[in-house]
């Protein structure tokens, strides 16, 4: 679910990232690793059984992690942080995701 959270951050509106790309179509997001995510209101549901709920500036994930957004920074309960610069998100864990059109590419 962390991947989905990062995708949402890149979209300007989580789980290996290496070589992952995702494409958004309506309320669905389809990723190259075979997972898909459906957005329904403030909830997101993954084909892998994961889910997340956004409440205010905090996202709570079914795996027990949460992420709080403050300006262009997002802080995870697992100690990770992410900084958004334009259409790119840089993670303290080395993750970088870039959104181009309706596609997102992660390193």
C-alpha cells in the first residue's frame, strides 16, 4: 500500500519499487507488477488485499503504517519521509517516483 500512497503524492491530488510503473485510468491504477488499486472516496483498495483510508492530512494503511503530509513533505510511521518537488517524489529510502501524464514511474 505504500506504493499507492506514493503514487497519490506524485499525482498531486507503497512493496518493492524497483522498475515499477503504474497507469491511472479513472478511479483505477494498474501497475506493472500486476497489482491494481481502486479509489473509492477516501478509501483505496488493492488487488493484493491491502487498503488505505485518508483522514485529513493522514493516510492509514491496512498494514499498520500511516503517513502524514505537511506541505511538500510526507512522514511515515515507519521512519521514512518523502519530499515532493513538482511531479517527482524523493524518498529517504532512495525511492524516486515521477508522474508523466497519467503514468507514474518509480526507480
